[in-house]
C-alpha cells in the first residue's frame, strides 16, 4: 500500500506531498475523534449517566488539551512537527484500546484517564497540522494560505461530522467495545504510513527555546486567542453534551438519529468552513478570487453570530424542525468565524517556531472547550437547555468585543 501511495505522489511538489500527508493524518484522526465523542456521550447516557456526569467524563480530555497545546508548541519546535503528529496518532490508538475493555471495567476514573490521553493526542495532532501549513506557503501568498487553512479546517470538520454519524451507527450495529477495537486498528495503519511518509524535522527550531516563549508576546495573538476562547465556549456550552441529551429526553430520539443529526450539522459546518475564503470580505489577494480578511472582519462575523443562540432558544417553543433549522443557521455562521480565526492565527504567527504561537492559540481554544463542556453539564442539569443558550449568547458577545481590537492591516499584526 505504501508503494502505491509513493507512486501517486511521485509527480507532485514536495510541499504538496507533505500537505497531503498531513491532511490525510488529520482526516483519519478526526474521524476517530468524532466517533469517539458521540460513542462516549450516547453509551454512557444509556448506562444511566445524566448530562453533568457525561460532561465530567470529558474534563480531562479538555483540561489536558489546554496543557498539550502549550507544551505541544514547544515540543513541535524542539522535536519537529512530524514527530508530534505521529506521537498524537499513537496515543489515540492507546486511548481507544483502553476503552475497548468490557463495561464492568469502565469506571469513571478509567474513562476519564482514557479521555485525557485522547485529548493529548487530539491537540498534538491539530497543533502539528495547523502549524505545518505555515511552512509550505510563502509570506507574500496569503490567499493561498487562507485557502489551504480553510480546506484543512473545513474538511476536518466534515469528517468529524461523519465521525459523529459513524459513532451513533457503530454503537447501534456492533456495540461500544467492538467500535473501539475497529477504530484502533484503522488508526494504527495510518500511524505506520505516517512514519514512512512524513518529512523529518518539519518545523524544528535548532536554537534553544526559552520557557517564556511558550506564551505569546504578540498583542494580536493574545487578543485573537481570547476571542477564540469565548467563541468555542459559546458553542460547547450547549452543543456538545446538553443538546444530544435534550433530544434524547425531550423528543425521544435514539442514538442513531441523534448521531445522524449532529453528523449532518458538522458536515455542513465543515463544508462552509472550506468555502469561507469566498464568503468573507477583505483585501483582494493575488490568488484568484480569494479575499484576505483582517481583524475587522473577525469582529463583524462574530457580531452576526451573537443572537443566533437566542433564535435556537425561541425555536424550542415552536417545533423540533424549527430547532433544527436554527441549529444549521448557527452552524453556518460559526463555521465562517472559525475558518476566519484559523487563517488569522496562521497569518499572525512567526514562521520560525510557528508551533509556539499556534500552540498558545489552541491552548486558549482548548480552555474555551473545557469551560463550555463543564458549564454545559452543570447549567443543563440545573437550569435547562434554555439557560445554556443564554450563556452562549453572552460568550459570543464577549468574543465580539475582544475582536474589535484585532489588527486591521498587516503592519499592525505584530504590534
């Protein structure tokens, strides 16, 4: 199989080959990550766990994601992004095998530990993939950079949506433990291929990196990171745990139906992320019709998103179909915000030691997910889905306010 892949790649440029390998790794990992998330939520809810207990299972997943992004940026600069990506793949295999044990051995502590490994793996993989793109595009070709970031991010989320669907389907067809074994086997094959194909020392910095470099000194990156924290907390505070449980308890949907809905949402979400370069306003680049955005556009799109959680809240009193329509409206606007942010951080990051800046940024992303996941379980159990949506609206408003101070031109990016 590796021989056939090498033949296909033979006539491609070195940069495109590495981009495709990294994207393939990211896709495979994301598929298992999405399926694992849905499998854990639905399986443990079936076992009698309430929304808060299910949310607690993901605490270490999100918490270690915060730590991993901070230290992972340093590891990427010291060891090379190829190694951090491969380490992430291997750790995910271990996490899946840990969850393949019979249900009587799946204590809360054991599942939380497995989720901690999965969180470490996910953020090593993501940080490596996003950082590597910066190395393949010249600084004067921002349109190409925006397109590549959007394709990577959008396609990843489309596959994550397929993973959500796959998780619900696998739970229905073969059960939790068998699904874990199947995904571990497939990801192990990807890991072996990655070891053979991915370029050595990708993004490695030969000089000694000081501890203080783990924290960004750029005001632009600090502001963007803060906006990202509140943006992703606004989504996860109601979407990740509260919404699937709400559909199960209120509408009586089974695991397959919930998985299919979440999957369709994320697939559309990923598709819109991929075409975001053609939807966002900005300065015309040399790359065909792509317009390169700036901080002003990040603030505008955050403002457009602000009141969509309230539309979802209102729809809860009307019908399930209106709820679904509002979910997709939120998803479309959130996708544009996410894709625009993903471009801006890669654009703002310094090329030498790129993983340090991007690792710091995704640390804030993971912190937002952690806060959102914790609040999702507690607020839902205490006050209901409606309260989760109000908190979401407030978080987006904070992200909008922060985004107003992002740079509006290239000369301000490192100010």
